[in-house]
C-alpha cells in the first residue's frame, strides 16, 4: 500500500492543485520536449549508446545530492532502484530504438498507450481498484491524446511502432513501482541507483545488440547530456511528488506530455490540426472528471 492515500484527504483538498501536482506538470512540460530531441539525435547515434550516455549524465548529476546519505542505502532502496531502473531501461531503450524509424509525433501517440495501462496495473499490483470516474477520466485522456498526437496518415504497426508500443508497458510499470515505494525510501538514494542501473544496462547491452560507439558528435553529446540533466530533475521530482499524488492522478498529469510535445513541435515548424484543440479540451475534461467523488467510497 502507498504511504499516503489521497483518498483519505477531504474532498476540497483532493480538488486542489498543490506543489506536488505543479511539480509534475513542470516535469511533463520538460518530458514533452524530449521526443524531437531524441528523434534528431538518432540520425547520428545508436539507441543504447544514447540512452546510456543520457542516464550516466543524469546519475552523475544526481550523485552529489545522494552522496551525503548514500552510506545509509538499505536493501529495500537497492531493490527499488534496481526494479525501477530496469523499467526505465526497457521503456526508454525501446522508445529510443523506435524513434530511429518513426516520427516524434507517431512516437508520442503510441507512448500515450501507457495512460490506460496504469490503473489496470495499479489494480493488479497495488490491489487498489480504480473508481468509475477514474476509468472515465483515463478514457477521455486517452481519446484526447489520440486526437492531439495521431499521425495524419494513420497508424501502421511497423518495427518502430511495435517497439514503441512495447515500451509503454515498461513506462506504466515504472510509474506503478515509483508509487509502490514512494514515502518508504530515501528519494535521493533510490534516484541515483535507478539512473545508474539504467545507464549500466544500456552500455552493457550494446555488445550483444551489435551496436558500436558512434563517431564523436557535439550534437549527440549535447543532446544526451542535456537530456541527462532533464532526466535527473524529472526522476527526482517524480519520486518526491508521487509520495502524495496517486498513480491515476499522476498519470492524468503525465497525459499532458503530447500536448507540450505538440506545442514544441509547432515552434519547430509542425502545425497542429484542429483536432488537437479538441484533444486538449478532452484532457482538461479528463482531469476534472477523474477528481469527481460520489459518496464516501475510497479508491
């Protein structure tokens, strides 16, 4: 069970957007900008090397925060870091691999499939059955994501699409496992472990996957290291905020990722179709619907 269940809070506090929610919204904005950066970097780098460099940078940047308390690393925190790190490695590696052959908008669309997966996995793993309004909110968010990020020519499940679709399961599990241990572990220690595990797994898998170190490129280094800094911030904020934000509510906030990806794509020259505006309204409606409570029944 989670340390803090938002269902135990008064109705008025559940409807408020506090600092944890605002922090997750900020994380989602940063997250939405990563698709275009990774897609462009894949022109010069293999996916595993890029993921390894990205998360090694994140781990090194996080280490100074964890170093003063690292000696207190517990077995539970080590297991949490290993499991979450494995989920991050699988999710980001498959997603990055897929971005070699598909566009950033297609990747954002398929990645949105993790939205309805979270409450299902939350039910299976955490034994917390979602409310009807949670299911309705997730459904609205998913439909909105389809309208915002769906490619103009439709979706064809080629190799890149299939890899990205598989990555959504790992991403959903990452969110669930963060919530599973949140509030019972030291955020700094677990974060540096999970980032280091992701980097080590990526570098270690390069040989078996037949991927070599690419020629030196400033664009790849700057992209990977820049994303590494963003990743360190994102993981720290997720681990901190999800101590008090439920998995379903966190997922609905993360559902705004393609919205911000679309805005960033617009700045980069892409045009948002009219259906994207409808999708944005549906996501707003999803957040409102998901917070409606009938009676006193908890999640």
